[in-house]
């Protein structure tokens, strides 16, 4: 077992577990909670809708997996906070009052939600932190390797210079929300790759990850630096990359600098096809959501062998240490590997990407 400070990549456990027969294990430890059957209720709290992944992938894949693991007897009680930390606290309290069997939580504000996590603990309801490491006494954590995300973004951005990168090259960093612990990890990892190689001319922590806030920040950066002097833009996710493109276009920039992203949103993949965005980070949301569902059901049903196999690493939060965890690997997405990533995994179909507006650009990179 490895002990880590939040981000160490591990390979997916699902295939290995199935091969070893662990997924059907029923062994429980002496101090485990009384096992429940298939008639369970799993609470799922997601943070916002600005990022399309949550409604499009995380929720439906999570729900389908819970149902398949419980012979369609298990239910998912779902709520989305729409970037409102107070609303999420109320949603979580409602789930505690409803006596759900387990809560899977993607926190809007990882620190502010800690008292709610404690309330769930007091009510004997396990809480699994999903995608963002919430503070408080959580039972487990599942996310992507956030350190690797920032490293992949920065390294790929540097590669866009074709070996001609210089400390005189000015970079704008558009980081995520300061209330999101993942954003801090992306930023720190990216900086570790960029420092000493380029100049960080402007850096922003973008409120609520909103594209319109990123657009306003980018406009400020353009006015301060000059559009022609911006060599590249580090954007922590795809939604903000879209706002950055808008700001650059509004400033009259026709030859866009390399821009990063994350999440492989459809609009971002289309921007990558046209060259407006240089890269994104592809993350298998189905894998994360389905593994989280397995963890939640295993925890409730007292399947400790399965739960332990799914959480072989350890992470530390600001309030608790040695939290069982699973971290899912990621890959850089550029126009060169669209077929090997989002298309191969049936994340999108060619018809989704290559609509009439993008047919010519798709043909240019032989995407058909």
C-alpha cells in the first residue's frame, strides 16, 4: 500500500477485480456495519452544471451502475448544487434527514461542507468524496490523478512551442476556483513544469470556474500584456478555454496562441479540430462514476474485500489523514489522438464532432 499526498496515479481496478473474483466477495470484517441488501438508497451530490460532464456523464453512468449492482432495486437520490455551497449543504442535510444509506459527494466548497460531512458521520451515513477531496470525516475518496492533470497540461503546452520555448515567452494562467482543492493541485503541478521555462505574465483564480469570468480575466490580461505578446494560455478546463477564445477574438486575434483545457467537452474537441484550442485532458468519466458506484454499494453492503480493493491508496485532507482512495489516470487529448480516445471509448461519435460547421476541418485531419 502506498501513502500519498492526494495525487498518485493508479490503474483501474475494475477489470482486475473481476478477474480475481473480488467483485463477488461477501467477506466482512468483525467491526463492519450490518450489511444491507439490494434495496438501498445512494445519495449523489454534484457541484455545478457549467461543466457539462456532470449532467451528461457522471450522473447517468453512476445511476446506471448502482442499478446494475443492485438488481435494479437500488435508488439514487440526486441533487446538483449549481455552484452554490449553501444550497449543497441544504441538499446534504435533506439526504441525511431522508436517511439515505450512503452519500457520494462532489463538493462545491471542500472546506465549507465539512460540518455537513460530520453530521452524516454522526448519523452513521458513510460519505465518499467524489472528484474533489472534501474536508471532514469522509470514508473514501475517488478522483483522477489531479497532479498528473496539471503536469500533462503544462508539458503539452510546452510541446506546442516545438522546442523553441524561452523564458521570454509570456504565459497567462487561467486557474480554477480557489474553493476547489482540485484547482489548487492542477495549478501547483502545472507551475512545477512551467517555472523557469516561460514567464507567467498573468495568473488568475477563476471564480466558480465560469467561462464568463475567464473571459473577463483574459480581457484584463490582454489589456495588461498586449495580445501579440501572449505566447500561450494555460486554461485549467475546457469551459474556461471557450471564454478565453472569446476574449482573444474580441481583441482581434486571428492566429490564436496554444490554449489548454480539461474534460474533453464536445465544444472543446471541436475547437481542437479547428485549431482554436491546442489540447484538453481526457478523463474517463464513466470509469470514475462506475467505480464510485461500486465503492458506495460495497461500503453499504459490507463487502469489505471489494471496498478495500477499490481503495488501495491513501490521501490526506487538511482535516484527516490516511483516507482510502482510488485515483484514475488521464491522457492528453490533441488532434492527433481523437480517434484513439473519445471516439474509441464511444465518448462521442464522429457525427457529434463533425457537424456541418466542422466538416472541412475534420476532413483536413482525416477524421471521418
